[in-house]
């Protein structure tokens, strides 16, 4: 297995292991941030709809409501996530699959969705080309990625305390964290064009989510960056680090805990040859 394939495999394993924590702690935050794309896709008369990187199925019920006549297919490389997706939307067809190598026939779908997935692909253009391949002529692609993100103060606190405790650095490979390649509308539109998709609309929207302290702390240790660095510490050091972080977070005002992000949306089309 080459380095990029290993990075993707490791990411899928991480999401699989943390699937239940992700559903409880993070999906309720980002799910509402992705949903505006649903309203912009031609779902009402669609016959076949594909959710690439469907994860635990957060958007599958929305797709079913907006595409009542369609066959809904969700694919993801994480078995743990797919197990939860099947429970969330039992009538969806869920399959284990890499977004860069879709085991699906050409021109099989009217609509395809990539929500908070594209930046996890080592080759985003390859992923978009696969999406285009499985779209019918005239089919629509919906893409959701992060734009500008305002760092919460607790993120800096965690980094400082983990560094002070000599925790190992972020273990994720940079190949599966490529937000910088698509964090403006122009960059995102350029990627769509490079894959042969015509950008029909690309826009940005700002969101805010106000965390409760205990919920934020739990999210970080269960599925945030600290969850990936803390295991490198011995148990006593890990407990001491968490205690210091809790103490410092307790002194922050409520506004410092708000999640303020820009989300980018794009609708692209596969034009007839």
C-alpha cells in the first residue's frame, strides 16, 4: 500500500473507531451546516441519488424527504460509519467504497453529493472526476467544504497543554487534510472545472454554534484533534493535561466557546458531451 492509500485507510479506520462519538458530538454541529446544499439540488424528480462519503448517514433522511421517488445510495470507506448509516436510513443502499475509486457504473445517477468530504481525499480532482463519471448528462453535483474558520480559544489551550506535556504531534497525514486547496469560492470552482464539471453556483455562508463547556471538552477528547494526540501520553500525564485544560476552559467567557465558521457550497453540472 502506497503512502496516500495508507493515509486514506488510516483515516477510514479512525472514523470507524470513533463513529458513535462522531454521531453524538460532532454530527449535530456540522449537519445543519451542510443541509443548505439539499435545497439547491434538483432532487424532487431524481431517480438515482448518490451520497459520497455519507458517513453515519446524517444527510440520508434529508435526501429521502427531498427525493421521494429516488433510489438513495450512500458510500463511505468507514465500516463503523456505514453501520450507523444503515440504521439511520434503512431503505438507503449503503456500500463500503473509496470516493476516488467508485465501484459504480458510468452515468448511473441524477444527483451526487460530497458534503465535508472533498478535503479528505488525497487527490480531490480524482474524486470529482469519479463523481462526474457516475453522473448522467445534465446531472447535478453538490459539494460542501470549509471556508474560513475562526479558531476557538479552547483549541489553542489544548495545543499549548499537549505541547507542554510532550504529546506526539497530530498523527493524521496532511494528504487527508487539504482544506487549503478549496477554502475560497474561486478555489472550489477551479477544482470543479478541472474535473470537467461546470460550476453552476458557488457561494459562502457563515454559521455559529455555541458550545456548552462540558460538551466541548467531551467532543475534543472523543473525536477532536486532542483525541488523536492524548493517547501518546502516559495515563498520569494524560489526566494532568486534561485537568489543566478543564481549568483554563472554565475561565473563558461564553463567547470564546462559539464555533464560527464559513462554509462553502457549490452546485456543478455534468454537461452533455
